C-alpha cells in the first residue's frame, strides 16, 4: 500500500507541473515555481529517520531559495504511515510561520484509513496538493501514464543572461550610435549576402529600435524562453533561439528586402516551439496551456501586419523554424532524455 500511494502521488505531481529534483536523498523531492515563490513537496514513509530526512530537506530548500533568487519557499512535508503514535503529534502540531522565507507545512497520511491528517494551525488545503494526496489514496485512481511533465533544467540562467546581454547592448549602442546608424551598420541588410556581411544575421538579434521594442521583446523572451529552457533544456533553447533567429534574418532578406533589427524572429521561434511542445505533451507549462499559447501566437502574427514598420517575413520565418527545430529535437533528443529518467 505504501509504495502504491507514493507511485500515485508521483504521477499526480508530475502531471501538475511539479518535477523531480536530482538530490543525494533516498526520497523523491518535487519542485515547481510560481512567480517568485518556490514549492517543494516531500513525501516520506514513517521510519526512525524521517525527522533527519526533513531536516536535510530544509537545508536543501535554503540552497534552492538562494540559487533561484526566490522570495519565499513553501515546503510541504508529507509523513505517510499505517499507524501513528503520540510522538508524531509534535510533527503535526508545529506552528506555521508565514513571515519566514521558508514556510513549512506538515501533513500526515493515514494509509490504513485512507485519509489526510492536518492539525493545529496547519492548513488543510494548499495549492491543490491535498487533492493529489486524496486521489493517490484511491488505489484504483486512473492516472495518465503518458504525461511526462519532467523538467530538464533546474534553472533558467541562459535566458536571464541573454536578457541581460540584450539590455546592456541596447544601452551601450544607443549611447554610441544614432538609431539609423545602428540599423544600417548592424541590422539585416537586403544585400548582406552579396556584400559578404553574414555577421549581420547574428548582430541584428541583439539590437532594438527603442525602449518599447526592447521591453516587449524582453518580456516575450522571459515568457517563452524560460519555459523552453526549463522543459526542453539549455541546448534546445540555444538551438531554437539562434537557428530561429538566423531563419528570421534570411526570410527578411528574401521577402521584406529592407533593413531590420530585433530578436522578435528568434522569440517567435521560441513561441512556436513552446506551442509544439505543449501540444505534444498535453500539459500546462508553468500555468500556460497550449490554447493560450496558440491564441498568443495568432495575435502576434496578425499583429505583425498592423504596422508597416514591423518585419512580418522575419516573424513568420522564425515561427516556422521554431516548429521545425522543436519537432526534430523533441523526437531525436528529448524523448531519449526522458526515457533515461524513467
């Protein structure tokens, strides 16, 4: 019964945007972030050392909190057993301190009577985790085994670093060059191949025409870049961003035949890749489902035609290349990585 409960809870959590952390502990630890808050779920079967395990988890939570620059960490400790004694009350009756950076929630699971235990000031509901526990106690509960909502990267440092680089480049370049000089010196040129200036396919990705252009792209890069880096991994993020960006530049040369700058095409590639992945896995990616991503994609493409100064061909080229790269990476690389983790 104990193993069955843990297996069911494992599937419930993985199907709801949690992922397993790689730790040196014998017990599984599940983690996800929402905004600036982190959430750890630690199910443990009662034995003589369960308090030591929970103490190690608190130390681990501190590391995650600092490494990911989170504002607060909620740690849901779940102690499961067929029977409890009076000594266990000290675990269940602990106060909850919401003002602390690490907030501990202590629950029990009575496997014999198939019920969840919460006492004292501890909440009886939190982030729907109580539902996952109750579903897991129903041993015949059907869980979709094909959903593999695993995360391949525990942080999004490449996305954050790229955002920082783009912002710094914009500040430096705008201090040294006039807007038109930036476009004509480093932007995608209609004659870049004839002039042997292929480097422009790289430099134009880091340049923006103004603050509004920069901020809108940084926001989109954060939304889609973090999800690709977290769920598909850092290699996939770099491949999709740069190959999608190069394709965007080439489409601009072929069809727009004007100068162009900006990371929009590469970001459209990340957006289409996020859409493809969410459809294939049929899961929400940090709260965003494929319906929402699809609507955002349609609005983005249609919106490109509303302004004559927007490089429509570049956006479409990036979007299409993002689908292609994600399709190849998903089937040739991602599935193998997931199978290893299974």
